[in-house]
C-alpha cells in the first residue's frame, strides 16, 4: 500500500509584501546599547538599496550583536541572571523614504569561531523586504579592523566581494559608520545561507 503523503508537494512561497512591517518596527528601539554601556559607542547607519541603486523605503533591518566584551546576551542568562540593563544586543528598525535606518550601539567585542579562534568585530544583520521569499542574512564588519584578515567567515568570501561586508566611517560625523545593503546587481552585498 502506498503512503498518501508521497503524493504531496510543497505549496508555493509568497513574497514578503509591503504590509509586513506594520506593527513590527513601531515599538522596537534603535538603541542597542545605552550611553552607560561599556565600549566604544558608535552609530551604524544602514542604507538598503535595490539593484538600480534606488532606496528601499519599506525594508526592515534587524541587528543582533555581542557586547564590547564579546558576549551575546539573552533575556535571561544561563545562570538565571537577567541581561545587563544598558545593553540589549538586539534592535529592529524600518527604513525611511531614503532607505536608511540607524542603530546606536557599541562596537562588539570578538567572539569565538567555535574552532579555538576569534571572529572579527561584527554585527549580524537580518533583512526583510518586499519581493523576498525569505529574509536575507549578512554581516557588518568595521573598516580598518586588523582582525578582518583572520576572520573565518570573511575569509570564505571571495576577496573581490569582501568590501560589500565592510562599514566605513563617515568622515564629517565622528562615531558614525555607514553600511550599504545592495540587494542585487553590481556590488551586491554578500548574503549568507543560514
């Protein structure tokens, strides 16, 4: 006797529509670290653009990062203590009409690579936008970090594409870093398959 489940096929995926962000970005802060948090305070400005270089005004960007000490936090740590009040490690923002959102945080410390080494300082990014079947995952590294040359994830990216993962300091605005997420086309941001 045949199994009736053998004849089933997956139904088609639907793209994330322009409606997805309603209620998702209204109550979430752009502040990952308070002014009292330890570490080098920075503002990371993210601009989401399409393949033609036009801004994507209705995307949603999530950031998850380690503290300046290289520690990820969760609502409750394994020992039952609550997370530090001045560092939440996560934020979510919708992009504005220019495709821009920004986050106030501290530069993350280096975290283990699981093989006995350390990763370069980075932010983990999850991008939601219209036309996508699933969210996209990428990273933001910081220009000039000497650890970039030894980061195991970055070393897996072809050398000519690594620059798409690196934020640059804004010359006339100290402490502000700019990062473009180009969704497709020339200089498309490297996205990771998670």
